[in-house]
């Protein structure tokens, strides 16, 4: 099956959501190329970038599950390649 590269941007607005976030990312670990997180204490948030190489339905599933976690703001950007 053809895969796509996507960047999932996550803003953690409630740190209590971190456990659910990490569990969800762990469930999709085979597709994750890399991840970078930056805490921003001044605004009491953390910003996480996740790079994923997966079929479109897997990317949609992951972003949908993340989007349902209260305290997260999630956006996805797809590569044209």
C-alpha cells in the first residue's frame, strides 16, 4: 500500500492529556519517523511535532484519535510526495 509523509502538529494545552497522548503515539510507533517536543512554560503549553510515513487511512486514524483527547489541539499537514 502506498504511504504518505505527514507532519502532525500537537499543542498540549492540558498536561493531564500527556499519558493518553503518549499511549496513542506508542500504538502507532511503527509508522512514526521522528518526534520533537518543546515545552513552553511561559504559556503553560507544550508543542510536539510528529513526522509519520503511513497510508492515508492510518494518518487519519492517528490524527482523529489524538483530536479526541481533551486538552490537545491537533493539525495535520501532508507532503505532496
